[in-house]
């Protein structure tokens, strides 16, 4: 199951319609792209993913018109490094400082959006693109990754912002537009789900790593309200797109940067943290409408896909070599590449979660999903995965569920699931244990599976020149963060409603 060489050249078959005529005809054949990304949503997109307690009519409509990807993954489950992987087509551990959350983004790594803008594609955005952290150009000036918002940085009026952007571009100019919602990032209005008429009994299943009680279910219902607000934003975007007359030539992608902001999900290395919703619609251009795609894809595959759709070579534009592979074949109902596995992992999430470096030590992991197995290698099992308890378990967002599980104490199995130290190796069979609560590592019956996956993981990480695999992983712990002052203290900040992670 060795991954093939990353796709840097354009696929002749995919570009045949573009190259059939003169250059102007090729330009006209380029599609537009509307990329819509949630902040902290798991696979609870209504009917598309069989979730009855979250109502998402706009997403459901897109799913019926396009394709639902059942096995899409982010390479890391925190906002900044996940979005860095989208922008560059490289895994976080290939991005130096940007492997961490709340980092300085290295100026040396060009984003696909910057390559598009350089080639004359109109690029725009509203809401959250990359962050939290600090991104600057080599000359020290602020960097927006060419995702210019035309003065609109809020996601509060998505349709208005998109309409303004579309009117500002040259007539017929192809576009790429990124809409970054703040939903369903915390905080939530307590019991907003109950106030909206939802009932705890509506939830068909609580993951096995949380206690199944009223408090957790009510927290889940509040989260559902936030996902439904995201769906309403999508409705406004689609209406603006239809009104513009560009809908028929626009590829629409709806996804989320990583799993929900609950204990043991966001920021962790389990399937629910990395396994994301991913829906694509493109009138008359995708495979069977209403179809489902079982193949594994990663966020690092987005950049090469966008570049191919716009008939561009990222390396020629100045991008670093891309690790991901275009999935335009899957959009057209074909399967050309070997997609037998995906690699995920993490380095430092929130700052000052563990002592040991100016910004705090991280919790380094790498994992591989292949077939039904999910293998995790924890490189520092002596560290607390959620951050030191005495420092507030900072790698889990504040929530009623976090408070509940924290108060249960370290002797409680749910406390251990959420915050307890983890062994050096973990192996889970997702076909039997989708919640990853039964560690099969150490069981003789699975020794061969573990050995194969461990070797495959390290071989691939070595090929990608991951410092962690090459014995230089401590460099990630030493990278500074703009969130930490010279004294090692986090700067004072005024509290903001819906603060970014």
C-alpha cells in the first residue's frame, strides 16, 4: 500500500477538455470554487451522515445533488495546523512552526490560494481562513494568503459578502472563494437546544467515551443548534451563488476543519477527531449525483485538486513540493490513485499546557488509518495528552461536558478516556470499535496488524522527512508562539464572544 509519488504534473485525461481549444477557451473552461468550512464540526450534517438530531436542509440538498465522502480526514485536529495543511498540500509535520497550534506561519511556504492569485484567479474570503497564530510575509508585512475579504472579515452576512466579492471581480474571471464559519466553535448559549424544542432523548447515540447522561446530551443539543446555524449560512451562500448566475460552473465543497469541541475529540488522535464531513456538489460534473465516495482522502489533497482544476502547476508558481494527491478522479466517479491509507497526528496544541519549554511542551503523536484499523504511536506517553491537570487540561475546550468529566476525578473511567495518560501504542478496529475505546495493542491476535501498520507509518513519515520520525522531534516543542510573551506568560486579552480557538 505504498503511496505513489505526489501528483505535481497535470493529469492529461482531466485536462483534455481544457486543452482542446486555444488558451482563451481553456481559461473559460476553468471552474469556480466555493469552499465552505465549519469550525469544530464532526460528521453531524443531518441526513447526509444519518444524524437525525441535527437538521441541515441546505447541506442535505447539496448532498443529493453531489457526492458525500465517507472517509475524509484532516491530518491534525486543531484549527491552525489543519488549515495550514489545506493551504499548502503538506502535512503539518512538513511545515515547521505551522505544525503547532497558535504558531508563527513560516513565510517560506506558499499557499495554493497565493498561487491561484498569481495566475490571475480571483481569490476572496470571509470569516476565518487560517489561524489562530501570526502569518507574515518575508518582509514582515501581514499575510492574508491572497484570500482578500474586500473589507469583510466577519462571517455574519455570508451571502452579502459573497455577492460583493463576485461583483468586484472582472467579468468572466474564474474565482476561488473561502468562507470560514465560526460555527460550531464554543461558547454556546446554555440549553439553547432545549429552548429550540430539542429533547435529550432525540440523540440516538452518545459516544462510549462520554457518560450517557442528561448533562452531556444537553451539551450535544446546544452543539446541534450551532451546526444548524452553519447550515443556514450555507443556504445564504448558495442563494447568492444562484443569483450571480455562476452556480452551474462552480464546485462547492462543504466540510469542517476537525471534530467537535468536546472532550477526547478536538485536539486528540482518535478517529472522531480527524474523521470529518465532506460534501461536494458540481452540477453536471461530478459522478452520480447523490452518490457516496468510500475512498480515503486527506486535507492535503485539496491544494493539488484546486490547482489541477485551475490548470496550474503549484511548483512552477513557487509552492513547496506537495504531498497530497488530486482527487478529481473521484469527483468524476473514477479511482486512479492508491488511496489505501491516511496519516494523521499532532504536535503542540494550546500553549502553556505542559511545562518544559517557553510555550509549553506538546503531545506528539502520529497515526495511520488503513482498512478498518487505526494505529496510534504516542511519542511521549509520560506526558498528559490533554495538558497537565494542575494547569487546567488546556487541550480540551471549556464546556459543561468537560466540567462534568473533570469533576468525576481520575478514578473514573470517563476521566481516563478524556484526560488520562496513554500507552506508547494504540490499535483500534473501527469496524467493531468506532469510538476507539478498546486498545488492541498488546493482544497477540493483532500483533501482525500492529507490526505492519507501525512499519508503514514510520516508512511514510521518513519519506516525508518528518523530524519526529528522524529523531529531531523536539524542535516542535521549541518553536515560539505569538500567544506567549517573553516571560513565558500568556498576554492579557479581552474576552471575545465566539473567540477563535
